C-alpha cells in the first residue's frame, strides 16, 4: 500500500501546522506503510525527521492553479499511489486513486467579499463541490464546520468525519523562564498587555479589536497595551489607520510572525489573550493560550464555543463594547482569571495530535482497504 499526502502548503500558517503534525505523528504510528509526500523542492530536507517509509517527492505545481489540476494526478499515477490525502479543499477531478480530503472551513463561501475576485469565489466553490463528491471521505475539524459543509453541499452526513486539531507539544511543556526573560527584554514588555495571535484577514475582526481596546483603556487599566502577532500587515493598511484614529500609536504594537518558542513566551507573559474572530473552522490560538495558562476572551460564534468548551470568556464579536468588557474583566477580575486559567489548562489537554492522527490513520486504512 502506498499513501500520498500533499504537503505543498507545509509552510503555511494554519494548514502548515495541520500537515506537519500529521506527518510527525504518522511517522511515530506507522513504520510499515509507504508514504509519498508531495512537497515544494525546498522542503525536501523536511523529510529527514520522518521514518524511512516516508519519501519526499518534489512537486512544483502552484496551489490554486490550473497546473495542479493536471500535474498532481500525473504525479500520483507515476508513484502508483493507492490513496491520497489532500489536506485542503482542492482535489483534482483527474485523480484516479482513492482519496481523502480535509475541508477546514467554508470561509470563502461565508465571506465571499474577502476574496480577491468573483473568479476566486467560483474556483473555491467549484473545488469544494467537486472534492465533496469525489473524495471517499471528507474530514473536517469541528462540528460547526461539518454543519457548514452539509449546508452548502448535498452529501451524506456520514461521509464527513469530525477530527479535531490539537496543540503543538511545545505549548504543553513547562514554561521556559529564560526564553520568557529574553522575550520580555527584547520587546521591552514593561507594561501589562493583552495579546492577539493569528493572521490579520478581515474576518479575524482586528479592526473592531482595536476599537474595543480603546474602550477598555478608558474603562480599565490605562497602562494596558495591545500586541498583535500576525503576518501580511502591509496588505491591510486600514489597521494602521484604525490605530491612528483611536490615538493608540503608543499602545498598540504589530510584531509579525514569531517562532513557536517565542510565541509560547508571549502567551505566558500576556495578561489575557483576545480572539474576537467572526468565523473559524477550529480556532487553534485560543487553545494555545489556554495551554500556556493565559485567560482567554473569544467569540461566541462559529466553532469557538465548541473548542473553548466553557474554559473561555465568550463575547459578541460584532459588539466592540462587549469585547472591551471581556478584556477588562479578564485583566482585572482575579476570581474570574483564576477560574479561566484552571479550566483552560484542563481544556487544552483534551486535544491530542496523537489521538487525532490515529483517527485519520484509521480512515486511511478503511478507505484504502475498502
């Protein structure tokens, strides 16, 4: 049996985390099945940490391209693959082997206004429609996402399997006090701060977070800072404009991408973590913050209440006043803080990549041997 995994998005922010953890846990779980990992040419060395039964195969077809519709099926045929796992929603119709596809969310269908063009919307919807019908099984990461998939696509509910994401092991270990001290000194973290981590696309609701933070500073601690860790800031100048408009230039900092070890230090140093997203297929950052012992304020919509499991302070993400109130309470109410920390640490340990990848592997075996 030969199983292929499309890892061309290995370096992406969210899906890259998903792919990396699948590969790592599969290498621990299964030393007999032969795995073919389709990757970008500069990621070939990433396979060195995997087992001998993993072979990295370079694939230059860009994601979301016409080329991948033809070259991926050719690569799979050349490698004589029994089953392929596409970890995103694109499953080329010309693929002839059995297949599993992961659809993390339906954000492109829920928020088409955030796509660059109508053609991008047509491509996304058409790709998902094709994938849901062609795949032997559809994986998704929350019950909320499953409901969205079934809402948009007429497929049997039993075809869709919910398998949760989990937390990187580095967030679950003991605090690295040396790393925390270095991070505090390097970034001059000499004031209490609330933290946001994730990309800064419009549905993440960062502009409203800035407005809520301005309200929180007026009604709560006036020495509070906001740190936003996310990439591609240059694509969204409206965020800088929002900071200027609320006269928060000295109190809001954009730091860009951070490695996992430094990110864990930021989580642990933060007074609270705020994640007011309008839509998430899963929403991993709140769980990462919980694992680091940080109180979490997040949205009461989409998958976030499901993932938080009662261990976060839920707020209406469409209401800046509600977000601000959540921030102030999470920062100042010690009884609430201690309760959120205790519940959060317990909740974070409910999620395990070992357990999740074990379920994915089981589906591989069921589909491949059918």
